[in-house]
C-alpha cells in the first residue's frame, strides 16, 4: 500500500487523517499537485477549486485538533461528476444549455458524503447530459484515458473514471443508466459500483431516464465503494423511489471470504464475439476466483439481446421526454450525436414504450429463475478494451448507434432489470490497457458482490496499479 498521500485508497487516507498521521491540508495539497500535473493531459476536471478546498481542509484540521470529527470521511477531498447538484455551485451537466446553471439545493448523495466530513475539490467532466458511452464532449473536449492518452475513458462518467485512475480524487460519484459507471471503470482500471434501482437516492442528480438512472461510486478498491455505499444508501423523503429496506454493513461484507460462494459464467452472449485479450482476462479472473474458494458453474441466461433492446428503447423515450422543451427551443445548443439520439427518442410510439415497461417484471422473474443456483454472475464489463478517441469519434454518422450499441452490449441488460453490478479491474492487455469484469447480483444484494470483489482484490493487485505520466 502506497504511503504517498495522493496514491492511498479512500479508506486508508480517511484512517490516516482520523488518526492524525496525515493532515487534511497535506492530503488536499498532494492531490492538487497531481491535478496540476495531469489535468492538462486528461481534461478530467470541469472545475478545480483549489483555494476553497485548502480552506476547507484547514477547517477540518482545526476541528479534529479540538476532538470534533464530522464522520468517517473527515477532511477527505473528493470531486464528483458534474451532474450532482450542490447549492450555489455551477452544475453544467456537461452541456452548453446548463453551463451557467446554479442549483439551489444539494443532491442527497452529495449531502450524505459531506455530512460524513468530505470536502470538495471541484467537479468532474462528463458526457453531455450523461448521454453517451465514450467520453467525447463537443462542448468541453474529450476526456483522456491516463493509461494511454489516445484512448477513451468510457462514458458518461468520463471525468470520474479518468480522475480516479490517475489519483486526482480518492473516489467520485458517477451515474449508471446504460453502463456509465461500469464502462469508465473497465476502460480506466478502477472499481465501479452500479447500484440496485432504489438503493441510493437520485434527488438532486440530473435525470436522464427516470426508470433506469442509478447513483454509485467509482474508487480504487471495492472496500472504498463499500464505505461510500454505506454512507449514501437508504430511504430519502426527497426521492420516494428509494427503498426502505435496511442498509447492510457493506464494509463488513468486504471482509468475507469466497468460501461457499457460487459464481455463474454465462454460456452465451457475454462470452460471444469478445476481443481475445478480454476473453483471456475473463478466463484468468474465473480461475483466480476458483483458487480463492468460489465454486464456478455455467449458467444459461434468457435472451440478453431482447433486454438490451428494451433498455435502449426505454432510455431513448424517457430521455426525449425530459429534454422535449429544450429540443424545441434550443436544438442548436446540443452536440450532434446527443441531438440525434434525443430526436430519435421522440419517434418512439407510446405503445412500444409501454410494452417495454410492462415486460420488465416478467423479464426479471425469468432472470431470477435462471440464476437461482448462484450468488452472482461474472461477465466482461465491455467486449473490448478502450478504443482510441479518434476511432470512436463517430458524432451523428450513420454508424454512430452501432458503435454505441457495441460498447454498451454487456451493461444495458443489467440496467433494464434494475440489478446491481460491480466492475472490478481484472487485468491488462499487452499494450497496457485495463480490462474490467462485472459481477452481476440479485436486487439489493450489493453486499454479496462486495464480498466477492474484495476477496478478488486481496488476491490480485490490478486495482493498485497507477498509470505513469507520459
């Protein structure tokens, strides 16, 4: 484990500050130094708030000196995707339309992290209105992958994936509607947790698709994600779609072994048409899990192509409904690809949308029956490593939707079913690009995924690798 403050995990640095081995100012200064070094190459930050962050760090240190701790994240600096509203701070949502938008309220997820003592470093870049899987943004520029600057980060939580990978923040909130946490986690070599629909409040987070949006963290380790999920999860009167189920002890779950765990490997779809290096990493990951005590079995899942198509239809219709007024009044202020996708959503018949929504219950029941004998299913987070920024910069060309569908093929079915999924760094290609695997669980069983993912990270060090400046 690194002792350089900026390279420490969230859990480790929080403990070091709490134990007065490091001051919040030391930690914040170290991270700001890395931001200054990396930001010109990566474009991961939307706004950097150096002076306010250092002032907040000094306040945190003064409070701790008097014995006043605000919580487990006391004095830990973080930045989040620029779609989480904080009262008085601009939230661009990666768009031209909202470049001057200043919310009057703070999102529940952010508020709960602030209440635990975290301090704000600034805000992170994202795809325009969170509607794209690559990380391109015509208004603010593409975010670059710290492992190879010519390659994409994945989207839409592009800044979150890039900044966590380069250690420019200890963790970051992302959002996952069609894979927007898991793809940056996969392409950037970090851990990303897509939560069950209703597990974490969406109040004060920019909406894209009301029935698919989820809030979740990207961080170095599964243990870090467990800590953040425990702080954010739970019912919220500001979001009546949140579950009232009890919040488990996710940090305790991260200490569990794989003994007695059964993991399913799909016999189709998630293993079809894989890049050879992704296929290799899948085999190696399964072998490691088996060595650590998990039982591996094959599972036959219902037709995932139908789930993916239904997910895309629901997303397109709901996103278009949210954007309808701006599409009429300000179409020129959208990037070409986002405009095309939103306009396509306006053409979806109500009957098709309602059929897709009505099928979700039976589809989830069929999935649950197929996986009844396993604790989780393992699959690649995406079928390929990160493509280059140039080759995936397809704008609104005729093949744009095909490129998008290929990248999101393995994430969309999970969103449609509302299930949790944990993407973990699992290896590298020969050209040193990260590869991630996702563990897909049952509804509200994030703790099981955390148990498996943390055990895998105790046996490997892929999550601990840090990209070097080029």
